[in-house]
C-alpha cells in the first residue's frame, strides 16, 4: 500500500510539472527567431527550405517591446518594412502571454516554451515552433 501511495505521488508530481509553462526568463525571447513548424488541428506544416522571414523581438522595458518581420539578405544584412507590432508581457495564472497592440487590432499569444534555442507560441488557431536564427554558410560548388 505504501508503494502505491508513492507511485500516485510521483505521477501527480510529473503531471503538474509537465503541464507547467516552460518560461523561466522572458528576456530570452529578445533576438531573431525563425519558424520551423506551424501546427493546427493535429496537422503540422514545415516550411520548405530556409524560412524567408524572421521574427525579431526587442524589449523597451521588462514588460514591453516590439516585434518586427525581417528578411535576410545574401550579404548577411536584413531588410525590414516599417511595420512593427508593440507587445506587453502579461502573466496570468502561471501562464505568460504576449499581448500585441496595433492601431487596427489587438490579440494575445501564449508562450508555451522559451529556452535559448527554442520558442513555442500558441494562439486560438495555431501553434508556432521557432528556433533561434543562425547564419548558415553557403558553399558554392565550382
């Protein structure tokens, strides 16, 4: 009976920790991220080749910042439109949200996981999995 109680305790502990948001340091979101998959309704989509756009997050303070879309160029520079979306970080019931604020629309996305190398964000329709952007050397064959 004692073994059964320990087993139940371990299972409850694992269940609680597996459902916990994996966001220890929100500042890790700052920088450039590229999408490596998008999922919706049990379907997963992977971009073919290198992702053409990169999401760039920048903080103004500990709880607000901006997000821009960047396009990488061949000479290791970036092009950007003038569009940017401001966001605020909100913590609600142990979950961390990005509240986006624009002139025409406001919406919220939940950060499910954030590490130095991986970012997972979810809204009502999609789950976006990102990896930290890295320049890759392109070797041309002669």
